[in-house]
């Protein structure tokens, strides 16, 4: 990866195409899970790669690439979500309940996908980064610009809410 980044920094467009091909599918899946909208996700990913291309000169290849890349992706997704919230919810199709999105993003685990999507952003995004993308808590803190303990707390509360929603019978019956 370091050599690929150095080649891109030296202006090699084929190396950038190689980077795009390596990350585009995962980036779209991640962005789709975050934005809950496939078209918005595609736009966010396109903007992410434009920013990566423009900012690659300031990237230090000695540091891990993925947290840097996903921080840019996260910022773009959040920017699109913020822009979307200012628009009417009726202008865009609701892809949140599209079963093909669940199948693509979470390998047919639609119940889990729906439950994760029902979480608020504060808990949903760290859960996606941790358990779908496989980032460490430290990397998630870096990507989201949060304190490490804040990430741990949000993951804990997010897991707790997921468990409550996935096991509602246990909660209702209580101890016997």
C-alpha cells in the first residue's frame, strides 16, 4: 500500500485507478449503510475519491491508510446527510427498506441490518465501522474525531440497544 500511495503522490494515474478499484465497492457499502440511500452513497464516495486525489500529497504513507480514507468518507457522508436533512424527505425514494440493499451490505442478514439502521446515528455509525468494516476503537475515534472512551461508550450502548431490539421477548418476560 505504501508504494501505491507514493506512486499516486508522484502523479501516477494508473495507481490511483488501482486504489479506486480496491476501495470503491467497500466504500459504497459503508456509505450506503451510513446514509441509508444508495444514490447519496454513490455521490459521497465520488466526492471522497476526489478529495483523496486532491489531498493525497498531504497524506503520510507511514500511517495506516484506511482510517485516513474512511475519515474523509465519513465526512462526505455526514455532509450529504446534513444537506439532505435540509431538503424534503419526499424528494428522494426511501431505500432504507430496500431488501437488495440489505442483502448487498450485510449478506442477507436483513433483520440485523434493519435493527442497525433503526439506531440513531450516534450509535449506528460506530457499530458499522466496528463490526462491518472491522476498524478498531482507536481508529473509529480517529475517523469520527471523538475521544476513545466516547467511542467505547457509544459501542457499548449501541450493542445494548441492538440486543434489546433483537431479543424483545427476554426484556418483556423478565426474570422468572
